[in-house]
C-alpha cells in the first residue's frame, strides 16, 4: 500500500466528515469531500470557517488552506486518485456496508478505507466489499480537528492497512490507539457512556442538577484526565507505590459499597426526556455558538500546553 499519502477523500460532509476535512486540511493535505446533498457544501465551508481560529492556534502545516478542500456530489470523482478514504456517513449499519462496498469498488487499489463509525465493527462493514483487507475502523472523537484521539480496529485481516493508517494519522497529529480485538463502541465511547450512565443515575436520585454534575466532572476528574489517564491518576492515589495493591482493593470495596450506579439501573424514557429538557433549558439556553467557541478555544489551548510539556521532556500521557 502507498504510504506517501497526500490526497484524502472524506465521504460525508456532516459534523464528523467536515471535522475530518478541517483536520486533514490543517496537516497540509489536498482534501476532497463528497456528499450526496449539494447543500452540504455550505455546511462544510461554514464548519471550516468556524474551525480556523483553533487550527491556527494548533499550527497550520506549510501550504494548509481551505482552498485545498474541494467538494463534489460525484462519488467516483471524489475517489479518483485518492490515497486514503475517511468514511463518515450516517450511522446506519446497512447503509454503511453498502456505501463501503461502493467505495471499495471505485477507490484506487492502494487506498486504505477507514470508517468513522462510532461503534460498528470492521468485520461487519467489510462484509460486501471485495477487498476487506484494506477496510478498517478509524474512529475519531468530535470534533476530529480538535480532539486528537483516533481508535483503530479491524486489524485481524487488515494488518497492513492498520500499519499504514497508524503512520498516516500520527503524521497528521492524531493520538492513535489500536484495539487488540474488536468490540462494539471501541474504548472511548464505552468509557464515555459509562460516565453518562452515572450522570443519569445521579440525576434520577436528585443528587444535583446537570450543570452541577458537569462542573463536578470538569473541575475534578476531567482536569486530571486531560493530563493523564485514570489508571495513572489512581496510581498516584497511593502514598507509596508499595501500597498500590491495597489502594486498588479499597477502590473495589468502594465500588461494591455503592460508589457507582447499581447494575440494575436502567434509564427509562421519562428520565431521558427529563435529562434532555434540563440540558436544553440550562446549559443550552443560549444555543450552541458560545459553547462551540469555548470548546474550540479551550481544547486548542490545552493541546498546545500539553505538547509544550512533552517537548520539554515531560511525558504527560
């Protein structure tokens, strides 16, 4: 497979596809974005405009420019001469299977095809494709141009594609995590949903409102997680490394004592409705623009700071 990747095709110009286009553009690549709806070009251009301040903060590669992002409704045209395909269509497994089979039929034989699926397995998505060995999962976190994580899965029959994708994503500034085996939801989303489940439980018990719960996460565990993972944080929870096993045993005891939502807890429709209404009424009372600006500026500055720490020799991962 061709490892000199300079032309990328993003299939799908929605939230994730447009985010990928911004990410690849920042890396100085030529990007073609495909969507069946011609109206999506307007959304794409608006997304690039909104992303630019953060892209500048993170640093643009030489030659990086929105002018190098092209849009087309012709899939065959979009795939011509591309080196890498990032599929980000709607999360409908049957539609994705059919689309990936079509991409596989028309993409250059050297091109790796990565799906941005948020939970499906590559083993399923490559089912109708003739060249399954080049079809993998390349799952980002939203938005891809800000959050560096990309999870790779499907390497059981696509080891070379995984190797090429790992090298490519890293060169564009991603933090790559490869799954040793496939599982629904991968790693990040499973952890994210475990936290979400706990939020719903706290809400259902009247412990606090959504804004308070969010602040407890942001000002507590999340500020540490931005620097190091939970296991690293827990390791520092023992006053002496020789006592770490005792500390882990204490964590297990606390989980059993009710520090997490009980296994029997199942959020019902009424709770989900109450949650959505409270978020819209409180956190979302003034719409998304201000929150997007806060997220973009905040994450970009945190990334620049962490990169500076790594450059000075402090591995903060």
